[in-house]
C-alpha cells in the first residue's frame, strides 16, 4: 500500500527569524550514541536494515550523532542554504546511512524522514541530513530506560534544517506507524509535519548511551 500525502502546497517564504530562534534554543549535543523514543507511543526511532528504511518501531536503534562540513556560517558552496548554528547534527547508522528530510512534491515541503547515504563531501544535499533538537520547556522524561547504560537527558522535537530558512519549521512526528514510501530504495519513512512548539505529537525522549 502506498500512502499519498495530501495537503496544501507550502509556499516559499523568509523564515529566518524562526530558524534563528530554533537554532538558539536547540541543544548543543555531544557527538556520540543516542536512542530516540516517542513519549506518546513508547516506540523508538528505528532503522529498518532490510531495504534501508526508518520508522517508529518497538526495537530501539542506537544512532550516532555526527557533524558534516556545512560551514556553520549558514552557507553551503557559497549559498545561503541553511541556518547558522554549530548545533546541527546528523543521524548516522553503522553502515554509512543517515536520516534525511525527503521532499514531497505534492505538498511543496519535506514530508518524511528517510535514509540516504551519508555524503563524504560538502554539497547542497547536506542540508537534508542535518537536524536541530529543541528541548521541551514543560515536559520531563517519564519512560523506563530502554537499555543498559542509558540516561534520558531531555524531551525534544527533531527539526529538519532543510528549508528551515525559507519555509516554516518541519519536524519528525513522534506518533503514527511511519509511512510507506514510493521510492524503491527507501521503503519506509517517518512522517514529518509543520512543527508547533509545545505540541506533544513531536516529542521524543532522548537517551544518551554510555
């Protein structure tokens, strides 16, 4: 079954003020290993090895947060392509793949997080692989530890850097079962939606693995 995302086409706009506000309030996370767990459903942000997909699942995935050469001044290859911040991080697996924001042509914005190969060189595509982590100001960790040697450090929204400077912020949904993609190499994706601060549909518990 193919799920088609329907909705209004989102026009390009100047979203610099929101982008800078999100970057300022985001966590400056240490590089290393983390588990992400939906506070509403208890499911994890999970890498599906077969077919290289990503979706909410009962089996946790340990993600390695990394950085990429995006010139934290906000430019990629001389273009104002991404918000200025040294807090941007990539989600990496152990086999060279990263979570990327996938463009939805029918709605004119990113509509799902999918798996891409992590690039080894700087390019405009890098913006799709970078994310900011905004802590909730009124929610604390409530779920039991998902694995040994894990510590919950915050409850966060996961916001895409891709198109953050020219469209309203979009974040990975923490509810639902994921969406089946119509791309042969990306069979599963995590739904994305326009982010609303304080909306519990976007909240993930962030577990540091030591």
